[in-house]
C-alpha cells in the first residue's frame, strides 16, 4: 500500500506513469467512468479549499465512486488520537485525502490508516498540486525533459513539491527566493535536490529568468495566516521583501523566449503576480486548476491499483 504524502512517496517512474495516464484520462474520460464503482474517498479538511475539494470530489464521481467531505471541526479529530481516527475512517473508505495544518498530524493519520492517504496540502508539501503542474507542462510543451522551471517568491509547501516533481521529470528547477517560509524548510529534501544536477538556487530574478520556459509563483502568505490579525505585521514585511519577485511583464521579458506562467491559485493580484501576467496568453494557471481533476483521477486509480 502506497501513500502520497509527498512526491518522494512514489518513484520517478511511477510519477511519470501517473502523469501520462492523467493526459489520457483527460482526452477520453468515459473510458474510466465506472472504474471506481462502489469505492469511497474520505476527504478531511482542517483548512479551507476550492480546487482541492471540488476536484477530488468531482473526480471520484466521474470515476463512478463517491466522496465524503468532512471539515475537521465537524469530526472528532481534534479530541482523538490521530492514528486511531485514521484506522477507523479506513474501515469505511477505500482512500483518504486530508488537508491538515501540520504534516506531523497527516503522518499520524496515515500511520493508523489501512488505506492509501493523499496529502491535500500541509505546511510542508502539496504533492497533488505538483503532479498537476508537471502534467500541465507535459501537456502544453509535449515534454518535461530539459524544461527550465523558475519558481519565484517564497520557498514553501508548493515549491517543495514542485522542485522534487521537476527533478523526477528531468526538468531543470531554479529556486529564486529571498527566503523560505520557516515551517516549510526540509533540509533532507534540499540535500537530495542539490545532488541531482537538476536543481539550482539563484537569488537574482534577472539571472534566474534567463531562458526560462516556465515561471511559477505562489502566495507569499499561506491560507491559514492570510486574514490572521496576529500575522498582519509579518504580512506587511513580506510584501516589502518579496515585492522584487513579483511575476509581471518586465520579469517575463527577461527570459528572452516564450515562457509559460503558472500559479497554483488562489492568486493575489498585485502581489506575487500582476493581473496582466495572470491573464496573459501564455498563462496556464486556469488549465492547471482544471488539470487537478484529471491528475487526481489518475492518482486515485493508481493508488487503488486500477490504472
Ligand atoms: N491550489 C489549491 O490547492 O487550491 P485550493 O486551496 O483552493 O484547494
Ligand atoms: N502555499 C499556499 C498554497 C495554496 C494552494 C498555501 O499553503 O496557502
């Protein structure tokens, strides 16, 4: 039984298989329309979501199965042992997807669970997003090998998963950030990435952007802190610190070639990306959002041995 708590839970070969299946499923969804008949996905959310919630639930419906949506505060997860709850939930469902605030809670849930568990985004990783991102690049450019992906802004859960997924896909990943989101620092993964020859850290956006095939950015403030009054001062500091890393037309022009614009969404226009670039003809941000559906259908089929 395999979980998908981080990209590294699967091999590079399996990651590519899932992406290729996602592209096929998108082209011909009816071929898989009853493959998960009678199966149930349990979805647990400690944090808010639009894309993850809709795409997993609709994905399960389109595969002939069913999804249960549970907000954490309406469950006993807050007062019970996480592993016990994972064990119990997996007696009812065939697959679990959880968006937890802390990775340690997700790991505990998965330790107790007797069915595969998917990470729906915690403070360290967002692997389902990264699967979609590499699928979108492959679908748009026809390949991922030797594609130069530049990630600008804050190093966080999204860049952690995207960097590993890029290296798995033999794309060149450049991290162009002034700092890391402290809870997202993963030294073990950084050591692995730095040894691959596919990963670089370049602080200057003008240098990093040269020859970029893809530029990717994400919010400078994660969802759980966005409207938190206790985070207001840090939010202001980040707006100043990360301002020079905004993805805008001037930055896009630095690549000297056609550059796809990517964003996991939700976007904060005027901060990490400006409006012109988000809606630029080379922006695939909304295709990415759609592809969550197709990529996760392939992921669920693969985890359940149905690909
Ligand atoms: N990209 C993403 O995970 O979006 P949601 O937070 O809306 O699920
Ligand atoms: N880094 C963002 C990703 C949103 C999908 C967050 O954690 O809020």
